[in-house]
C-alpha cells in the first residue's frame, strides 16, 4: 500500500512540476497555468501540506480516543463527543488554511 501511495505522490509531483515543460503554447490551459508563473505551484503545495497536517491531527485524535476508551469504557460517550468536536475544529482550521493558500 505504501508503495502505491509513494508512486502516486511521485507521479502527481511530476505532473505538478513538469506541466509547463510539456504544455502547448496558447489556448485555455496556457492562460490559466502558464500565465501565472510558478506561484500556483506553491499554492498547491501549501494546500497539500494543510491537508496532510489535518489528516495527521485527526488521526492522532482518533488513536488517542480509541486508547482512552479502551482504558475506561465507562467514559466512552464523553470521549467520543470530545473527539468529534476536536476533529471538527481541526477540519475547520484546515479549510481556512486551504482557502488562504489558494486565494492569497
């Protein structure tokens, strides 16, 4: 599974950084991507890092919630509701980071 994800990231990175090399002159694609220079690439990298950070944060919350429920099963409902609230806060921060990366 990790090899597949590594290959996917490698191929997407190749498309991200090599697309101006293989692009044709003129047309709609030239106006959208090549007219902006390399700025859009850094925006895409920033948005991707925001998504990865949010995924790691939500994964840590889920792991900690499972561990605490396993230690104290009687607190399962309060741990679950707190985990959902924290995951929603992290997701909101990730959306804000993505919007900031793509807009500015």
